C-alpha cells in the first residue's frame, strides 16, 4: 500500500445539474437548486461533488460543448451563484470537482468563431483543419462518436474540421502550445477560485497522430481509435499540465479514459506518474455491446468479476481505482447490474452498493443511485433528449438496417437519458424537481422512489448508502485493504476479501434472483457482521443466501 490521501478516502457524488434541482420553475436544474440541497448531501455523508459542466454552452450536448470556460451557463445561474455554491459546500466540508471539457469546445466558442474565418486567422491552428480528399469527400472515413462523419466541411475556407463528437464540438489542436497555455491558464483561474479538482472529459483523446489515414470498419465509417485515443503525446501533455497546474494545488484529478487498459492506467495515474490521480476505466460498462454500444443484455457475472478483479489486482500499490456502476452516460445501476423489478429493486441496489464500496478505489455515486432510481420506461423515440440516442435511432433504424423491434429494447436499455431524468425529491408533482415543466420527463415511479420517503425510512437504499459511507470513515481496510477474489467461476456470487494489517473483510454478494448456498471460509467463521442488506444473523457456517443478499464479515486477528 502506498501513500494515504484524502481523495482515496473520499466518497464522490456526481451531480448532473440540468436534472438535479430547479429553483426557479423553468424546468431546468440550476446552481441555486444545488445550493438548496447541500444539506441533503451533507446528511448522506459524501465528501466531494463532481459537478458535470456548468459553463456557458449552447447545449448541443448538455454542457459538454463549452463556449466560454470562464462563465456560467445562463440557465444555471451566475458566477455569484457559483461562488455561493462553492462557499456553501466548503462550509459543510464538501469539496467541488469541476468537469473539464478540453478535448473540444463548442463551435460557438470565440476561438472557433475566429478559427473558421480564414486560413491565416491567429486562431486557425487552435483546431484541426484538413483538406478533403476532393470537394465532396472528407479527409478520411472516421465516424464520430455521435454518428456521421467525424469531419465537417466549412464553406468559409473550403476545408474540413475534426469533431470526434457532434459537429458542434470541434476538437482542439493540443499540438499547438498556445492552446495548451490557454487551457492551463483557465485551469489555474478555477483553482485560484478555490475549486478542489477536475474530472477530465475524454482526456485520453487530446493527442492525435499527425498522419490521419482511413480507419478500419465494416460499415459506412472507420474507427478513429488508433489515431486519436491514447495518442502519441497524451502523456507529455498531461505531465505538462501536472507541472504547470495540478501539482501547484491541493486538488484531485480523475481522467475519463475510455478504452484504457490497466497498463495504460498506470501511465496516466501511476503513483509516481506525475499525471493524474486516477482514471475512469470502462471495461465493465463497455464490453457488452451487440450493435456498437447498444444491447439489451446484462453482462455475465463471471465476466464482470474477471474485469473488476483484474483492475483491483493490477493497480494495487501502483495506481488508484475509481469505482462506479453508472454516471450521466450510462443506464441506471440497479436496472443494469441489479434487478429493478419491485420485489428486488431495493435489495439489489443495496447489494450493488456493498459490492462496489467494499472494493479498493474511490467510489462515485451518481445522483439518484443512492435512492435506487431506475431506468425510464421509454415508449417512443420522441421521448429522447440525448443527441447520442436520437442519432443512434436514426442511424440504426430509420436509415439503417435494424428493425425497430430489434433495436428499440437495446436503445431503451442503454440510453444515456435513463440517467438524466430528474432527481426524485418527493412525491409531489414532478417529483419536487421543478414547479414548471421539466426539460425531460420524470420517471413515473417517483411516488414510491424519492428522497423524502427514503430519508424517513431507516431501511431504505438511502440509509444503506449513508451507512456504507460512514463505515468507510471508520474502517481503513475498506479504503486500503488488499483485494482477493474467491469463487471466480460462480455465476451467482461475487465474493472477495480485503485485508489490511490485522483486519480482514469477507464480502459476499448474490447477483441472482434465487437462493444460493455459501460456506463461510474457516478463517471468517464466527466473525461479526459489519453490514448486510437483510436483518438476519450470519453466525452459521452454511448460509443460504436469498435473492441479491449481501453481507460483510469483519475479522481481527
Ligand atoms: C464524455 C462525457 C459525455 C460527452 C462526451 C463529449 O464522454 O461524459 O457526456 O457527451 O464526453 O464531451
Ligand atoms: Ca432553473
């Protein structure tokens, strides 16, 4: 085990501001709304808020397309509101980590407005411009993450610009030192304000190869991955960032690094790498696709355990894990990895929480996860607000080769909008999220699943999370203990141990909707139960677990 730090011991709570709390009845969550819920977060016990983007943005991708890094989105409020939020959080000993979206800007950003004007504009080289193969054909066949070509033709200068996401999200040219200096300067500006860290959006994509050949692919478009993801200078640029910004403040950093392996993670976030503190890996949420990322099937438990355990083992002592089941880009945890049928929703949500929070790494809770909020019962394509879901339906069904019957269940299961329906605060109209008309529909199950009901019920999912968070503070073994997987081949149980000095935990989680027998290993026989999602005792040696049952034994030698 290497150095102890506050961000290893912390529990982080992600807020997607648009859907968290609306204070002024326009149907859109805002900063004042977040301020009004800080006491709720304090009561839950979290240490850090990761705030999805609140910067000025035309909202083509809900704030992930930024037009001014030093201004607040008008719909969310003002810089005074932001300062009040930061102050209010700090008064409660809660830190705030900002989303940092610097792989691309909005096409409305001043830099891009200038850049597209002429080939000799001083900002031209802030973005990635190329000649087409000919007047009608883009420079190469790369497809963007949100569908269509990754290149957009711009009539002004007759050239194409690169956008790995929507065409309103042009990629910045990190090879230009001026771009890096502008970004570092902006980051220092936020740090000087007193923020506590950055979650770095698609940071593994900032460095592109100079040559940009066609990518492989069997469809219309080719894969940009080999040329843009973990590109040639990404580590150089992150070390530069670390040296000129990150190392100068007491902040935490987490990089979003889709496609990262454990080897690469050690480069990005190794204990001595001088780049980032940790990365988000996506193997457990990205290895299940049938049609691209789309699927209606759950990942098998054996595969899930293999992935999670590899990360636990290979990073041990060398780099730090971030732990998550869901976020604003993923379906709801309980619907995806647990079981959201009424009989199993609460118990499986608690089981998932146990399984994740007992692992080594910093746990992330996505807003509403602590209530066991579920996927949304989408009925028709016009209910989607997310650019990715809307484009996917068009590409795979309307214009593509999949029938509605085949694709629809996959889209409904995986759509990012599942996570983006409003936070369910109480059982009043619109779940107490807004006094107006919400920008995206509220899940109809809010009458049963909401914060008011759950904070009042000591047996709720909410109180279970609260207990797990509190236990973390009292049990360093939860944070620093060494992980070992037991029963790797079981397709019903996820069982592992954690060990730190003389303390050991045995974590037993059932991932199935029927009973399963388990024999407590001799070493743990008779050890007291630290937490469980039932009210029974665990004194016996042979234990018959009910559906989604989870318990943790704690032993001192
Ligand atoms: C990241 C964000 C996602 C966004 C994309 C483009 O993956 O998490 O929400 O759409 O980057 O910025
Ligand atoms: Ca509002």
